[in-house]
């Protein structure tokens, strides 16, 4: 739970002191701290206490009075393909296999390189910061370029380097993907804000031999695995035809099921499979808007949570969403879960906020460092104005956050105490230049 004990009576100096109308710690309880303040020292939360006490006991050269705002943990976007933001809107309203085989994959073959990934990731990061996100997971080619973009922008990132049997611009075969991925691990080994893990594409695109190797290396190196699993009914049906068993059971037989496995999508699950992932401590990364847009199916969030499975939220890539708005993803996830379960109590506003923050940290294994606002944790914080006409009257800030707020209401974002957005102005990225680069790629791709 949040430590709200004030510091000793002698005045203390913070690097940043934020006075807010509300603080939503998301620390395991459902506390709404009204008229509270938060102090940051050396990138971490040093104190959370009533504003009246903070004004007496704390001082800082950088004081913000956010009297109409709520402070929340920065969102953790657990699944996406950041560079694919450059493909936003390229091939909408198509069946998933047509979308992939006839539009996305040919375009990637023609254009994806280090520059594409660097420019596309910068565009994605700019959008994510403006939506209150401070940590994201990325599964795409040329991960070194994505990691460099994240370092320069000041956000945290989980890089899941792709592995598949098919050749791409980044690697020629599965063994080559793993070799290059291990180099990525070495490249970012000493970067606190960058995690690297295995991103095997899907059960149908990676052989048994390679999946066994990934399971072994993941255990030896103690690094995460993220994979698209049971994304559609067609995937499961074809797997049964070719292998005789459903994909999740095959992964279990190959040794991949563990707390390090992040199962993305999981729209096709029976009760036995839910119990299987609960038994092994796997997390499910739920991308409701992408699943809806591609007509992939419905993740059984209520049944998963009842079984004790950790469910976190992601946006997927902009080619299939088409935005990186975790606030919108929370709302969609909550409403969809209620409809699927036919139970209005499922995935409450608090539950949706937890899925977008601390549950994502748990999935990545970084819940002791981020995902909630607690003394000693990284100061990964988003401030959202709650004074719009559409938010009134304000009976419950958490309900209004999830059900009435929009992403443009985020005004300030800090990552590890560094201010990345100041009153809607990006401080580490050049918005005009990023837009210019996006336009240049659009012209090139459209001319193909």
C-alpha cells in the first residue's frame, strides 16, 4: 500500500513537487487521495502526502499546482509494433489474412529498414507520451533502432525481438533471428530503461526445434517471451489439422509455459486452457480494439481473472488498431468484458486502470519498480485534467477517468522523474520534425 507518512519535521528539498487534486496510486487498494502531493527525488517517488502538509514540509525549485488534475501511474502498453505506426490506415476493413498477406507483409518487404523503424518508433513514442504512456513493449524488426529511439525519448521499453522461420529484411531464418537477438540483449544490457526478450511470432510460424531453444534460453537468461497465441479461430483450427493439438498445448509440451511467457490476444480459449495458463503463471496481453477491428474474437477476461490469470492491456500496432491510446483501450476493454460475460460488474473502472498499469508491470516482471505510485518506485507519472464539461459532475474520479476522459486531457508526463510532456508540449521530441518524416514515408509508400 502507498506510504503516505510525511517526512521529518525539518523541511526537505525535492527535485519536483506536484500538488494535485487527486492521486490514484493503484497500489493494491482502491484509494483516491484528494488534495495530495507527490515529491520526486533522483527519479523516484520520495513522498506522497496531503498537500497541506507538503506545503509545510517540502520545498522545490520545480513546483506544479495541478489543482484540476489526477495523477496516475504512467500507462504500460504491453503489446505493439511501434514502427507500424507508419502503416496507419494503409489497409483497413479487410479480413486478417488478406490484410497480412496482400497488404502488410508486401509493404514491409519493400520498405522496412533501420530508418523506417527508427522514424516509425519515434512517431509511436510521441503519440504514446501524449496518451499518458511511459513504458511500452515492442515486437518488430531492427529492434536496435527502436531501442535507440526509446532511449532518446526518455521512455522505458521492452524490446521483444522477432523470431520466425520465414526470412525478412532483418534476418534470413530462425537461427539468424536468435543470433541477432542475442546481440540486441548485449547492446542494451546496461540500459536500465530497456528490457530485451524473445518475440517468436506465433505457433504457426516457428518450428518445434526453435521454440524449444527459446524456452531453454529464456530460462537460462531469465528473460521474457512474448507471442501471438490463439489470436483467431482459424489459427487454432489449422493448428489442430496440421499438428493434432491446439497451439497452447503444443507450447506446453515444448516447455514454453512459465511466468516469463506473455500470451498476446488469446481470444480462443477453453476452460482447460485457462486453467493451464493459470497453473503456469503466464500473463495474457489483451488488445481489445485490434481484436475487434480484425474480427479475431473476444478474450474471456472475466474467466481469466476468476482463474487468477494476470490480464494486462496493449494496443497492438497502428496498422490494426489504429491508435496507441491506452485510455481508449481501458474503456473498450471494460465495456467489452461486461458484454462478453453478460455481467456489468466485470472489469470495473478500477480493474481497467490496474490492467493498464500495475498488471502490465507484473507481466514484464517490473512491478517492484513501476506500475503504481508508491514511495521508492520510479516516478513514472501521468497527469490528466479532469475539469472538462464532459467529466462533470465528479462523483468518482476513477469512473470518470475510464468512462469519460479522452487522451487529449493528459497535460504532463514524467518517466523516471524526467518531464517528457509539459502542458501538452513534448520536451524530448520534435513534433514538427516527426510529422515531416511521417509524411515523407507516406509519399514513398503511396507511390509503390
